[in-house]
């Protein structure tokens, strides 16, 4: 299936409902393939496309080939940094097209990355909205298809809320991680690089206050955990980071007197994780048991937070659903990790779920609150 981009306006990439739809749309378009018009074909300074032999090189580029890459990259970077919207989009598409051409090799991508990353980093350092935001976000999209450690480093750095205050940039960056970690042989991405990337994401997301961005960070971590180039040891390490990130988020939620929107991120991320969690043959091993213990503590904190914030949850059906869903899906994940249902964990999820069955009446709310308190006490 192919999805089209309005290359003249960039409408799809710059939705006015950015915080809710941008990343899903951008990732969908980038992953499925961008349809380029004839005038967006990649060309060097003399008007000729970059040689197929260059893009598919398996040995270090010759001096002449390096010059072609340098000249082409410089032309497109100039348009990215200083061009109008139409030139900017055309430059983005030309660069992405070469990075995605059939037979592209890691050798070419490393050379391409060496020329592009420094210039895109300068674009990302510029603050402002409007065109500057458009330049930065499209620079991130170019980086994603380079699939090199240097490009990935810049993308992940952009997810840090302490350094990047623009949540739309953080959102785009997090949503592009699943593309950026799909390694091409010899591109430099390996198990250690991906593990380090997951660690940085887990650190950044805990400091983020926007639940949509946190959700994309959690999804990005899951994409890394599923990546085929991870060693078994690193995969277990990344899974542990995932659940510890959930636990740290739960700590912040539990400290609040009001329902926290961050629970929405946990709930939706867990729905995706449930579908992709390691099969039951891993249940019961040491690393999985450790993850299950972390998950249990996280669910206890969410349950305790629900009790503390109960009045607010009753007044907000959307938040009630998020807390209920987190406990319910968390219990299902716990069963997958343990290889069998756990009565105490299931009892923690049951009271709020009953409200959705029995209806939002005073009696059902009172019964749910009493049941949740009893389940927490029984869980210890």
C-alpha cells in the first residue's frame, strides 16, 4: 500500500492537530514509501542522478565518488536550511530517495551520513516555529533513513525534554526511531548501539510531561526490543529497561493527587506490547521473572494511585478507562510473563473493570473502590 505526501505544502507532515496525529501519520508515510514526482529525483550539481554503482558500493568510496556525495548533500542541505517550503520538501524527498534506493549499502549510508549529519545538526539547533520547525522536523525524517549511529544519536537527543522544549519535535523524533533502527549491513548499527539507544529513551521519557510523546517513546523502545540484530542478552536488557520505565512513570503518577494523563501512554503502549511480547516459552526464566516482579510493583502503584485519585477518576470517564485498562492489560501481561494467571493480580484489575460492565452508578463506583482497596491489601 502506498501513501501520498502533498509535496507542495507538506500538509500531512504538518497537521494542525500535531500532538494527536503527527507521528502516526508521518511514520505511516515514511514506512510505507513516499511517492516522488519526476522533479524530486536525486541529482548531483551537474543534473545527473547519483550513480547506482555509488549507492550500492560495498567498498570505501573513491575520491571521485566522495566528491559526488559531498556536492549532492551540500546542495540539498542548503535547500533544507535556507530554501522555501517547496524547495525544502523537494530536498528532503531527494535525500530520502537515495537512502532508500534498492540495493543501498551501509558503505554508502555511512558516507552519506558523514556529509548530512553535521548540517542537519545545525538545523536542529535553531529555535523558532513556522519554517524553522518545518526544517527541523524534515531534517529528522532524513536522519531516520540514514540508519547510522550518528543519525540515530541526533534523533534520540531530540527526544530529551530537558533540552528540546518543542514537543512537536520530540514527538516526530520518537515516532521515527522504529525506522532509524532498521539496520543495513555495514551501516554501523549493532546490538550495543541499539541497547544504548533504548537506555537513553528510557531516561528521556520519564522526564516528559506530554503523554503523546511518552507513548511514542515507549513504542520506540518496543521497536528496539523486537529488532532482529539484538543479541539475546541485550534483548533481555532492553525488556528490563522497558518495564522499569513503566515503573518509574508509575512512581510519578502515584505521587499526584489528580489523575495523570501519563496513564494513557502506559495503557496504549501496553496494548501494543501485549501483542508482541515474547512467546510463552520464555515464561519462568530468570530475566522474565525479574520483569514480572517489576510489573507487579508498577501495577500496585497504579492501583494505589487510583484509590488516592478516585474522586477525579469518577469525574473523568476517559481517565477512568485509562487506569482500568492499565490494570487489566497489565494483568494480562503478567500472565504472559509468568506463564499462568495470577489470582491476586487479576483481583487488582477486576473492580474497575466491573464498573464498565455494571454501569457508572454510585453503587458500582463504591463497590469498585472497596474491591480495589481489598485487592491492594491482599497483594501486600
